[in-house]
């Protein structure tokens, strides 16, 4: 039992030495630094790219809104003009119908007298 405990202690010491060597080894440190650097640079690229994308999206939405307003302005004015013209035509037709009805009534009265 004592021998097993000694071998376990030796294995534990070896493990501690290996982990210490791993964390203090110059290549491992350099790799960790490089990975940290690349992660930082990658996150900066990601944030800048996302910002540029959102800015471009906003600009495109503004351009689209402006183009819609520019196209709808003359269309709306033409629609209003057409509406006014249609109302004028309808009122003229109604006036002609009234005039025709009045003539018919007068003609009927004349025929009744005769």
C-alpha cells in the first residue's frame, strides 16, 4: 500500500512538473500570445466589418426612401390633377343632364298645351 502511495505521489509530481513546463515553455507562451493577438485582431475586423455593413445598409435604405419620394411626388400630383379633372367632367355631365331634363319638361308642357 505504501508503494502505491509513493508511486501516486511520484506521478503527481511528474504531472505538476509537466504542467509547469507547459505553462512556462517559451514556445507555448509565444503561441498563446499569437493566438491572443489574432483573436483581438479578428474581433476588431469583425466589429469594423459589422459597422461598415450596417452603415451601407442605412445608406441604401435612405437612398431607396428618397427615390420613392421622388417618384411618388409627380405621380401624386398627376393623380390629384386627374381626380380634379374627373370631378369637373362629372359636374359638367350632371349639368348637361339637368339641362336636357329641363328641355324635355318644357317640350312636354308645350305638347300638352297643343
